[in-house]
């Protein structure tokens, strides 16, 4: 099993802890009137990771398909950058959230490095989605993908509700 699979699994666990402990239990983001933008960014991130978990669980993305995985990773960097700025502007983060974010950024850097290395090899191959099976890890990543997608829809709905509540009336 390639090392990036382990890092992707670790990243998923860290992200889950961040969502449950910090976003849900401590900050209660879905209920905050000032959290629409943050919830929208979280929905985007969860969608990105739903795609990454699903795509990397069962396939290597050779040739031109390698750009798809690279685009997902770039999108995650953009969303994370915007999220850091928005969070800092709208609320004071608890220590647990700051520590988890640090670990998530380290994990993301390692993930980008390891997947980036694989993408260099994959890009040189003929264009194809090549089936792989990492046993239990493929199934865990698939479950993470489904949960991430469900949570993305939930956060997207919460963002939409918050936006409607805080939108100025005309």
C-alpha cells in the first residue's frame, strides 16, 4: 500500500475530530448566525475530500487523469487558505482547534508531497483510471468518502440557512 493512503486515512481522522470536537461541540457552527461563509467553505472542503477519498481508494489516475487529482489538491489548498482567513476574522479559535489545524496542515503538506510524487509517475503513463485494491484501507476510504459527502451536504444546507437569516431585507 502506498504511503499516501496511510496519510489520507490519518488526515480523514484528524478532520473528523476537528469537525466533531471543534465545529460541532465547541463552536456550534451550524447554529451560529455569523458562520455561513465558514460553513460554505467546510462544505467545499468536505466535497473535495469525498472525491479524494473515493478516487484514491480504488484507482490510480494515469496520464491526463493525474491532473484531476492535482486539481483537487490545489482546490483544497485554496479552500484552506480562505478558511484560515475567514475563521480568524469571525471568531477566536480554541486551543484544540488551533492544534488540530496545525496537525491538519502538516498532514496536508505530507499528503500533497506523497500524492504529488505518485502523480509524477502516473502522469507519464497512458491515460487510464487503473484499478487498485488496498484491502481494508480502500473500504475505510470509501466509508470516509460517503460520510464526507453527507457532511458536505449538511454543512451546505446550514450555510444556506445562515445566509438567508443574515441577508439584509430589501
